[in-house]
C-alpha cells in the first residue's frame, strides 16, 4: 500500500516538473527580450552599456529556449 502511494506521488511530481521548466523558460525568454528591447523602446534606462544588455538578453533568451525545449521534450517525448 505504501509503495503504491509512493509511485502515485512520484507520477504527480513528474507531471508538474516539466510544466515548471516550461513556465520558467517562458519567463527567461520574456526577461531576455525585455533586456534587449527595453531601452530601445523607452521603457527603462540601465547603467550598463547597451551592448552588455543585448548580450545579457541573448543569454537569457537562449537559456529560456533551452528550458522550454527541455520541458516540451519531457512532457511529450518521455513515454515511460
């Protein structure tokens, strides 16, 4: 009985973890886009150079794309 509950809890955890990765990835992409375009659109002014903000934004977008890809891969392609 206890083993069955443990397996059920593990299944629920496995379903929600990829969704968390997907949501975190979307936030990273949005923050990266904000870092790239905020100063150009007049939404904010930063103390570091625009080239550094663009580089930081690109890194954030790439990391977000990785998280989204990883979440989608775990949701749809891991059929255990």
